[in-house]
C-alpha cells in the first residue's frame, strides 16, 4: 500500500529504537540551528608524478653512489647544460651497475629528479616551471601548497626530509648573497627572475623550514591586459596611463596578495625613457624597461649584527643621486617620511606601495608610520605634508573568489580643518555572484569632469585625452543604467 515499506529481507535486522517524541516548543522560542557540516579536506592535486616509498629509497641509494663518484668542484665549473649531461651519464651507469629494476619512464624521472636536486631546486622545479602558479608555500618537507587562480591547493610535492628542504632554501638565498641558518633563521631573498622568497627556519619554524615564493609571470602584465581580466575598465586604464605619464605622485594601496607590485610594474611602463629612475626595495623584484634605471636593495645585518642598510638609508641616499623619479617597492616604516619629502621637493612622479584596505586607511597608515620614526610633529602638519606630496591613491583588492580588482582611483584633494579630503574618480561596485561563486561587479565613474591633476595634464598636453576618457566612462555608465 502507498506509504508502507516492504519488510522482505529485514527479518534478521534488529528493531530500530523508537524515535523520541518531539519536545514541545513555545511559539516564541526559535528552532535550534542545525550543526554546520564541516567539509572534508580536498585531496592533494597532482603537481608531479606520484612516487612510492620504494622509489625514494632507490633514489637515495643512487644519489649516495653518485656523490661518491663525481668531483663536485669540477662539476661546478661546467655550464648548466653540460653539467646535466655529465650527471645523466653517471646516473645511467650507476643504474646499470646496481641492476635497478625500473621502467624506462621511471629511469627518466629519476634522472630528472636527481639533476634537479644537484643543479636546481629539487621538487620545486616542476612548480617553478608552471606560469599559472602565483604562490608556492612549503610547510615542512611533507606539505606543499600552491595558489592557482586565487585559490590555495594542497599538492603531492614532498621533500626527502627537512635537511633537503633547508639545503634548497640555502641554495636559493645564497644566489643573492644572503644566508639562512640557526643564527639567522629569517631571510628575504629573490629568485633570478625577480620572484620574491621568504624563508623561516628552525628553531623559529617548529614543524620544519617554511618557504614561501611569490612567483612573477614570465610575461609581464600591462594595463591593457588588466582590462581583459576585468581588473579595471578600459576608461579607468586610460586614466591610469595618463596619471603615470603626467608625473603624478602615486601610492598603490592594498592587502597582501592583492596585486600591488604587479600594478606598480604596470604603471612604470609610462615613464619616459629619458628620465633617471631609482628603485629601492627589500628584495629587488621590480623590472623596469627604461634604459636609465638604478636598482637599490636593502641589506640585512651580518653575523655580528652590524652592516645593516635599511630602506630609509636607501631613500635618503637617493636624494643625493640626482633622481627624477624614486620608486619604493614597499613602504612599511619611517621611510615614508623621506619619500614624502622627496615627492614634495621636485621628484614628481615618484611611486610606492603601502599595505592598507582602503584609500582612507592608506592615509592613516602614512601618519602612523611617520609617528613610528619618532617624529614629534603635530598631526595637522603631518597631514599637510601628505596632502602636498601625494596626488593619487590606487586601491587594489583581492576579492573573496580570488580575483583581483582595482577598486578605487582616488585623488587627494586638500584639507578641511584637520581632515584630509579625497575624491574618487573610479570605484568598483560588487553586484553579486554567479552560479559558480564568481563575484559580479563593474567599474563606475563618479562623474568627476575635472580632476585635481587637470592642470598637470594640460602642462603635458594630455588634457584632451583625459577629458575623452572621463566622458567615455560617464557615457558607458549612462548606457548601463
């Protein structure tokens, strides 16, 4: 009969306990919330061929025999291609002598792995070769994460042990004259392509060395490409090009991983070739295309704690090097005071990045960083210095779906009493999300017809281009409405 269940095959099953009677609830009493279902951890993605424990044992045996049979000092004199060929010959001979039972593909994989261990960065090599990976995060020998399309994923990459991982970390930082060990367990460095590297080693890292690599794409992004990625509208990109061209003093604000350095690289493309540009960075990662660029990099203290060269030292020294533009890769301390002074004393078009979540917060952080330097200046004096130095703040943000957007192009206007006034030229408005969880939004013009830097644009002959970009943005918004 409808509503009854069959009892065939259920005679042997124990009777189910009677369900408890529902507890009466007063009308005003809310229903108890269901316990949240905790999603299971996703399986590691295959970033490299899966290896068995037997494979790693065989590899260790072959690696030990290879180290005993080659002269590392002679190997170091060869170029990378010749050294790899020599290693392949030695490893092939060892595999034959040891009668290792492996397929041809497994032998080729082992050859590549051992060559990467000796000449490259070991298990990191397949990750470094991929251009779609933005970050590599190694948490000890057993766990390696990557960021792809704004999302963090666990990989099947693993190291032989923590000793191998720390050796690779030392190899990376030694390329730029730095070190990481127990006496100096924290180190900032870079790869040869400019990718940013941070290492923190035991005893500070409890579960093994932690290595973080912020990779840079081989093909450098441009503002036109950011338009294709919907990071900024076409009209907004045109205004940014004009801002870079007419030497506005520029601060790029954003959180970690929001794309500040990428955007700074984009903006430097609009610096004229006849300008002398000096860059100051903790780890040199900016890649300017102009012919007259001087790149400066900070230096950590030596074993005795002496010889450190700070960002502030570099910015101060810049003023004696006859710069036309000063670019600070990341402003995070009292050097902001020297950068503001440089912007206000004839070095128009200087740029820098600051960690902040909004243009208003960026201004507040500048005040706080000046106070960190021990300057006992009245707050109004500090704000007047900021207003007279900074022309435009560009806010970059990483949204919850992993996409990156330029959310504000904001002008610093002046002072009203003790308050810094600003006006937005373009803002990004979130409208919702699609079925796949991707954020839907659009860049909108605020309708400002004559920005504060209009006269500067006229001086450089860009006022018609600026007016056309602002008019086009306003018309597009009217059509969308």
